[in-house]
């Protein structure tokens, strides 16, 4: 049976057919591109759920990602998105086959590396054992800071995969390294990571 998008569009069966992908959205301006990532994942047949940091909700609305994913979006550890629900971070962590962290700010990268669990994204990630792909997005000076490099090295030492960043126009209007990889590149990296995890 073909999956359908919320708009009724038939999803294209592909490398992610029936795979469970959890998209974490961080608080970078690039968070608005999470909508494209979710859309592309669903077009390849994935079942997609979303968790957001509070900062991410300033750049893209949870309702948008709920509409595109077809599922309630988790934004708060203590305010369930659906009546009667609770402990969503544990439910999501057990459900996911792959975690994709988009618009990963320097702040979010640091909190993931330190193992903090103070919001919906970091608590879910800490409890989850599924492979993780991270797509950083920040200004060049923050990207090049030794603290960011150290946090990323910590994550890589735990098996976290990375896509981007790339050189391009940043939120400040400057050109430099720190622009998030494009959504199609993120999805391609997600497919490759799942294949590696499956030994394919």
C-alpha cells in the first residue's frame, strides 16, 4: 500500500520505505529548511516524526512540521502535544531507527556532546540508541571556534555522522563556512547511514 502525504500526494517508494526517521530541529535560522527535509524523507517512503528545541520554534512553526510529517511534534518535555500522552522523549527514542539533527546550532551541538537532557531534543537523543546524523548550521566564527570543534570530535567518537556545513551566504549576510547542507544532501546522507547501519 502506498503511503500518502498530508496533502494526499502518493509517496515515492525508495531507500527509506517504511523506515522510522526522527528529525530533531535546532535553533538556527536554517531551521525553516527542516520542512524540506521532512518532505523529502516522506517522499522516499519514510515515516517521520519531529522533535524541536524551543529556539527552533522561533524559526519554523510546529504546526508546519506536524502537517508535513503527519504526526504531533514534540517541543516540550512537560507539555505533551496530545491529551493523555506523556514521556514522549522515551517513546520517540524507542521508535526511531535513525536520528537526523538539522539546523544544529553550536549550542545544540555542545549540549548533545555533553549529554545534557534539558529539552525535548537532547532528552530524546540521550535516550535513543539509533544512529545519528547531524547537519550543523552557524556563523563561521562559531563553526571555527575550538570549543565547537571539540564537541564535534566528541560526537564523532561516539559514532555520530556529519553532513556539511558548506560555504555560502549566512544569516548575517556574510559569505563563509557554516551554511547548512542542502536538504537533498542531508537526505542522501541519511540513506547512506541507514545502509551502513544495516551492513549494506
